[in-house]
C-alpha cells in the first residue's frame, strides 16, 4: 500500500515535466519545422551531451558556482551577524529600519552599472552583486525570527535572570533558527540568479557568459541548454539545503 502511494506521488511530481517534454517533442517533430526560433528536443539533448563531454558546460557551471559560494558565504555571515544585532536592539532597529526599507526593493541587477564603474568587470563586482542578492533575505529572516520569538520563553528567561550570553546563544538563536534557515534557502536561490545576471552583462566565463555568447552567435540550442542547466543546478542546491535543514531542525518537527 505504501509503495503504491509513493509511486503515485512520484507520478504526480514528474507528470507536468513529462507532459511538457512530450508536447515539445511533438510540436517540433515535423520535417518542415524550422529551428530558427526554437530548437527541437532532440537537438537540445545532443547539445547537452556534447557540451558535457567537451567539459565546456561543467566548466562554466563550476565557475559560476564558485562565485556563488563566495558571495553567499559573505551574505550569510554578514546577514546573520547584523540581523542578530538589529533583532536584539530596539535602538539599532529604529536606526536601520528606514535604510533597510529603502535599499531592500532595489534589484541587484540595478546595481550593475555602478558596480562596473567602481570595480570593473572582475571577480569583485560579481561577488558583490551576489552578496547583495543574498544579504537582505538572510537579514530580514534573522530579524523576524528574533522579533517573533515566543514571548513566554522570553518571560521565563527574564524571571530566571538568564545571563546575556546564554540568553542569546541558548534561547534567542535556537528559537529563531527555523526562520534563519529559511532565509539561507531563499538567499541561495537569489544568489544563483544574481550570478547569472552578472555574467550575462559583464563576464568572460561562467554559465551566464556561455548563454550570452551563444545568443550573439545565434546558437539557440546552447542558450536553452544553459537555461536548463541553471534550473537543474538551482533545484539541486535547494534539495541539498532542504535535506540539511531537515537534519538541523529535526528537534523542531
């Protein structure tokens, strides 16, 4: 019984994708169909295999992932640190609220002209854009996690006159950790999007550059292979973070 239920869940999960691929195949399978606007599914598969074998696709993805890792770690460390500081201090919260609300809506891609002017098109500019993309999701989730900590726990800690250090590391941070981890997951997706955007505009390597270069030469099959690869890697990163979260937050389930 359980096996049948599991099978049904898998079918429901993959059915939309299978239907899309089937529709794609039959819509482009005619001998008179032109691939100028949109490549055939078989062409995409051939290109994916070819780009994987010659290592150009893995190399581009590896370069982009390394950049994401740098910016993401920087965003995570600074976002958690500043979020804890603001979340624990009403004074810091009041002083920083206006600035955060003004900067938060600005999309990372809007920073590109300034970043190129300040740092050129080197690694520093791309890492900064990734950092911007990941910083605010982490920061805001940390602040909210601390702000909405169960008031009963705070009252008990106050009655017991819990030392400040123990209050922060044994009560506040563990209580806010589910929200913090949600911010880290959202930030990872945002960072991955930002690196692709940065590489599309100014880069000589990475998956975004591969897509941009292929577009310039009219290689739509390579463009779509790059897009699919971005989606696959993004999904894998989210799955990995979700599994890590299940283990770290097992006590909260």
